[in-house]
């Protein structure tokens, strides 16, 4: 406690924000795995399971856009706490008798969770911009990479936790444990976060939600395809394929995907070193193109290997590990670039617009993951993934060549 009290106010706020983000992500990852495996067990088809997440992603799209505007008006501390509270409510919606867990009810709970998640993410990513001086871009890159990487490592832990809790406690008690845990975190956050954090100097108009920056618009579209490329095979197709085609137990599916996301998060945290920060280099548009171009090759190679009847139980896990490492660097680069490009006054609006595109990519990827897999199989999902990453790479060519664009460029 003495060590914490000796830290600067900004660092203490960073720790509170990161802790909130970690706790939320742990429950969010566990809930996703619980829903996928539980409803697959009940006999839902891959497409039907995917549809359970449509509202989660759709409401995330709207929330990222509106949430950025809301954060600029009422403060990021409030939007983060609203997100935590809504997630507790969403978990509570699932604590009803099993006869009430209809598709419509679960989609409603997932919609609430989608709103909560994107409010939380937007608030956390935006707040870092305000806690780091403009001239310290290397520090900003490190902090963004650490927050993003640690979040994804915990999301992987959530996948594993979801699988374990489902096995040990069953669906109802697993959700109850998570709801009680997050409620305690929410109460602590209400008294810990700085008031007025991220509030714009002037009240932004609702019509100003859409970014007018060429750099942010381009990066946002690239982000849409990047995350669509991941989720088109990772969200529904992969866990169902591993359980059904390869015969893996649910706890093993959850454990493997958890390990993948944890490793992905660790690579994200170290992305600054991999991209040259030791030599004082910051990523720019050229960096985003190169890393995306390399990534686009991986799903294509996995698809070709599976078509050639190479052992799927070997090819798919190894390919997934390589894809995860390269995807982690791409994601970390993007996360730094959006925070760097964003205007400091009302930063949440630029970041919110960007994560709206991120959520749209996940929505498209989730629906395609269930639909393409059900009709055409895993190989087709991989080819769609390769196409999406290629589009993200081509879009990155239009990003600024310098690491931190001038305000003149942004306008």
C-alpha cells in the first residue's frame, strides 16, 4: 500500500483503469466461452450460436460511436463505471430459470454485455491518451501495448475460466460467481476513478461523433477487416470444429483457446520491442502495411494445408499459434496509432469511432464464422480471413508515413 501511495496521481489512475479493464475482460471472456459451449451442448447449430452474439456485436458498434461522444460530455470515469454496472446487470439476466433462457432472452443479455464491453474498452483506451504527455510518444506506445496485451491475456484466462466453471459448477452457478466478483470491482471503481477524466473543454455536438480525419477513417476501415479476419474463423468455427471434428473435450477446447489468447496478449505487450522501439522507432502506415501483408499469408497456408489432407489436428493448432503472434503485433500497432492520431480534446470521440469499426468487424466476422462454417466448412472460413487481412494491408498504404501525424494533417 505504501508503494502505491508513493506513485503519481496519473500512474495510480492508470492502475485503477487497467484493473477495471482486467476484471471486466476476465468475465467477458468467460461468458463468451460459457455461452458458446453451453448452447452448443443444448443442440444449437453453429449459425444459431453465432446469432446469439449478433446483438452483442451490433450494440457494440452503436455504443463505440455514441459512447465516445458520451465520454467527451460526462467524463470517462462515468462511462467506465456505467460499463461495469451494465455487465453486472447482463450477467444477472442469465440467472433466470433455464426455461427462460430462450434465444431472444440470451440475445438481450448479450446486447447489454456488448454495450458494457465497448463502453469499458473505449474509456480505458481513451484515458491513457490523457495520462501521457504529447511529447512522450514512446511511453504512450508502451502503455497502450501493456494495457492491450494484458487485457487479451486475461481474456484468454477468461476462456479457460469459462470452460472450467461450466464443467465444475454448471451454467447458472458459473454466471453467479462472475456477477458477484464484478459487482465488487464496480463498487470499488465508483470511489476510485478521478472525476471529470476525459471531459471535453466544450460540449461536443451529437453530429460530431463521426470522425473527419482521413487518417482515423482509413485506420478504422483497416481495423474492421483485420478483426473480421480473426473472428471469421476464431469465434464460432474454431471451437465447434475442435469439439466436433477433432473430438476435443470442452475443457480442453477452452484451455487451448485460453492459452492462445494469453500468448497473443503477451506478444501484444512486447510488440513495441518487436517493432523497433529499442532503437527509438515508432510504427506508422508503412509498418501497418508490412505486418498485415505478412499476416495475410498465414490463413491461406493453413487452408492449403488442410485442402491437401495434412493432419488437421497438427496443422490447425500450429497455424493458429503463428497467426496469433502476427495478429497480436498488428493489433498493438493499430491500438497505438489510433491513440496517437486522436485529438486530445475529446479523444474519446476519435477512439470511439475507431472502435465502432472494430466492433463492426467483429460483428461481420461472427456472423460469417457461423454461416460460412455451417455451409462451406473451416477451409472456406480461412480463405475469407486471408482476403480480409489483405484488404487491411492495402488500406494501410494510405496511412501517414510518419509515426505521429500533425494536427494539420488530421484536420
